C-alpha cells in the first residue's frame, strides 16, 4: 500500500515506498491525532502495522478513524486519556498488548509540550508539569510496555525528543525535559539491550505543520519567517512531519536492528531552534 499526503498549507507531498519490516508489527503511539503523532500513526497504518493510539479528546480520535479506510480502521485501536493521569497510560498499554495477542513490537512516546514561560514567569509546578509530560510519560510508557516487548522477543522504543534538548533557546523547562528524554533513551538502550529491546530518540527541528507556530509565522509574518529560515536553516525550510515520521518508522522496522542508543536529529542541519537564536 502506498501512502500519499498532499499538504495544501505547506505545499509538501509525501510518498512512502514502505519501511522494511513494519508490516504486521504491533505498535503503540501516544498522542496520535495531531501533528507529528498523527503522521506517524497514518504512515504505520498505511504500511500494514497494527497501531494503538490515545488522545485527550474523543473528537480527535473520531476524526482520525473517519479519515481512514475500512481496512486501516480494523488495525487501529484508540482510547481517550491524558498520559499524565495516574495509572491511565499503564492501563492503556496493558489493554493494548492484550488485544494485540499479549505482545508489542514497538512503542513511540510522542506526547510532549511545555508549561509556563521564561524563568521569572515559570513556577515550580510548570517545571514539574513539563517534565512529567515529556520525560515522565516516556519513562512510564517504557516501564508499562516492558512485559509486552519481552513477550515479543524484543522490540523498538522511539522517544520523540527535540533539538531543543541540546540547542539552547526558550523555554528552559522544555529544553531540560527534552534533554532528559535523550538521556533516557541512551541509558535505557544499555539497560534493556540484553532483552533485545532497542531504544532511540528522534529529535525533530522546527516542523512546518498546518496551523502551528511556523505555519502561522509563514503566513502572518512572512518577513520574520524568511529571516528565521535564512539565518537558522541551511536547507532553507523547516522539515515536514512526514519526513520525521519516515525516520520513526525506520527505527521501528527490522531494517534498523543495529541501531540503539542513538539520538537522531531530523532538522535539515538547523542551528538555533527558535528565532531568538542562542
């Protein structure tokens, strides 16, 4: 099956020939109804994987299901939940594994975000919430998925981090949480290697997603957008979520069996992650 996505907002066209080894794999993706998470879910389904995903609202999940063909819907499990709710992520992971025959071949920690503003305006609870949303949810997902990954004889964990994890820019709580995710991936790769479980981080640069920050800036502040891309992006434009999704699919596939403990930037050689620079 070939997946083609034409994005009128960005002018991008995405065509996948199919990452080797994804078909038939059982994969759980957190946050699969918006932005990058949605592109990952759609690509995996298009390539024949069995996919489970979650989101905070029923509307987003219903819209995703309605946009798929019948065969893809039959391979998709969905559940409404917030990944920071106590025990809810763990319950979803266990129920997904049960419905997939007791095992999982891969998990993708895609939910992320930031709370609070710059240091003088970011309260302690903003730092805590940002950490929990990024690194905390990742650690809980991996821990919950371990029994199912082991029953599969090993598998692949992909952590969606960010170039903000090592390229400084506002806001510090977000960058610190992303740095924690990158360290978590490299550390767990060594810890879980004996179980044949691979763990890698993918760090997107600025992504041009319809309706999000860079797309709005491109439409509403074209001069500032042009200055930002000229200064910080040697490739001349941000990456697309489809390009990042391809890398995630590769790391979930059998073609990447030799890769673990890596942090893979997908940023078109971007310098600073924000217009503010370093």
